[in-house]
């Protein structure tokens, strides 16, 4: 899709742009800094017409094919081997989505064998031929992508058809490797679809995939209210799944994989889907991450779509430049600064009104997590114009050792561009005061904050 892979992640070993074995170096280092726990591939709509054997073996021998999802030529320079190598370089666990659109259960099972089998069999031997004697041990496998949509190659007419197809794929894939965990296709706005999937295929699934994009929000208040609606909807889907499991005697504990989410502006049109997001979108991103941390027991997997050049965290140019979006910097503040356990967090604050949500929403949202040594408090201020004076009470940590980092700007519309790549950047806060057992600071309008406490 667009220049996410070609020109973003992958430039080839002969490119004049600095690279490591074909992987664009500046992008590689930028992704490593946000510590992605999981990287999902090959898609997306692309996965519904992708045949994995086109992307193995010597690159010079791989076929160039017309790609049906986005209607352009796929060179297949970036395939399974390159994907696994990239995951290892950035420290991400692989999450492969098999072709359940134009593909077959046999093709998907063969891919599992190629990646995971230690047997002396055909597809495992192809992996060894490609230079990897040890299996990749890919744990997460998605069975299709958005098969409810008529834009999808090989879409299903209803959830019952998708459930039958899911069972056929799961049955063969699990016969190759019983350890794998499977993600079925769910829908964020069709409860009947989800019920049919769980009713029919729930015993074969570990997760149900949900995708949500906020398309061209008209007002600032509606954009920053959207994460509250997303959180509410995810919990509603999770509760519906478990009602269905109880009703039909399904014993599998199914959770959600929120594996595509973002804001999507009108400027991001096919085929490139380029957009430069702003500070207000960083606030949206911080609010979604707070919600996901808060409900991680129900939604343990989430994936921002996409990483590079397509609705991106990172934008690159063909002349070697790179720019990091304000959204990227929010991930930088969250990803390496979270504890093992989520702490109970209560926020008392004014509210703002959203017409889209048809309700008032808190002007401030926050979540805390902790480990043995530290506590991390993420705070987002939704106010567009006015600062918020903030008092924080924390139990069990030394308030004399508090570090503050924040992302803010002069306007919610501030952006980073190739001409001004550092317009919106995280800064160290220096205005914290501690008195009477409280931490006090001012939250700038439209801002994201990280406070780190030590024991």
C-alpha cells in the first residue's frame, strides 16, 4: 500500500539511500526507538490477494505481479524472509495475516510449515534452502483481513460464511503447528457479524480482529472525543463475544486484536495515502493509547496503521529525507515508558462537549502503570485553548524524584514537515512543584505528558 514497504522500510541493497541489507537505515533506527512489540504483515487489503510463495527464494527470481487490492505491480522483493529479518532488527514479534480471500487453507498451512516446522518436509526445506535452518516460530496468525467488506478480494457475504471459511483455514493450520494463536475477522460496527463468527468458529480462535479509522473529523472536539467512543465500543464488542461464548458453550477465552487504527484525512487518497498529521492527532493518539492501556485485559494486541508513508508515523522522501510526525513522538513517550501492571487512576477535571459523541467528555485523561522500581503516568489534555492546572496524588513513590516530558505546541494544527521536521518535538518539563504530598504542574492546551516516579 503506497510507499510503506518500497521506499519506506525497504530500498534494496543497491540504493544510494543508506541501508542495512536493503532496509532503510533511518527508518530502521526510528522504529527501534518506539519499541514495537508486534509488527503485522502483509496487510491489510494486500493480504487477501497475496501468495506467499511469490516472495521467497532469490529476489532476482521472484515474479513481478499485478497486485489486485491496490492495482499496481508488486515486485515481491520484500517477502517472508525480509519481514522476519526486519522484525528481528526492530525487536518486534511477527504477526502474519494469511490470504483467506483468493488463497486456500492448504496455502496457509504450507506457510505455517515454512515458518515453523522442524520436519524434513517440502516447505520447511524451502526455508532451509533460503538460509534458515531454525524455524521462525511465528506465534500469531490472522485468518484474513476485513472479509466483511466488498472492497476486499474474496469477501464473505456474511459472518456465517466467514466462520465456515475460518474453520477450514484454522483446521489445517493447527494441524501443522498446534502452538499457533489465531486471529479471526471481526467488525467494529456489525454486531451480528461478530456473533456469527464466534458462534461458528469461536472454538478455533484466540482473538477477534477489530479495525477503526476516524475519517476526516470536522471539529477538534469530535476528534479528541473519538478515543472515548473507541474504548466504549471495544468493551461492548468484548462483552458481546463473551455473551456469545456462554450462550453456545464455547470454552476458548477470546480477546480482541485492535490491529488497525488511526485518523484518516481526505488528503490521504489512493494510491499513496499520504498525510502529515498534526499536534491534535498526537493528542488523539495519546488518548487511544491511554484507553488501550486501561483495557489491556480485553485488548492485549493493538496495531497502529501504518508505520511509514501511508497514514504514517514516519514519512520519507526518495532523496533520503525523513520526518517524524507528532504521532510518532507520542509512541516514543509511551512505548518504552510503561510498567507491567496498570494502576487504578481517578481523574477529576472540567469537561468539553462533543456533538459527535453527543455528550461531555473529560478535558483530561490519564492512566498509570508501574513495575518494581518505577511508576509511569501518562496524561493528555484535550483543551484546545486553555491550560489546566493539575494536582497529582501518588501513593508508594518518592515525589522528590519526578521526571516530566511533554509534547505541546502553539496550535493544535502544528505539524512536522520535510521543511520543518522539528516543529513539534517532546521537551523536558521544568515547572513541576511538590508540596503537601502533591505534584503540581500546568498542562498546556492540546498536550501529551509523561511523568516518571521512582520508589
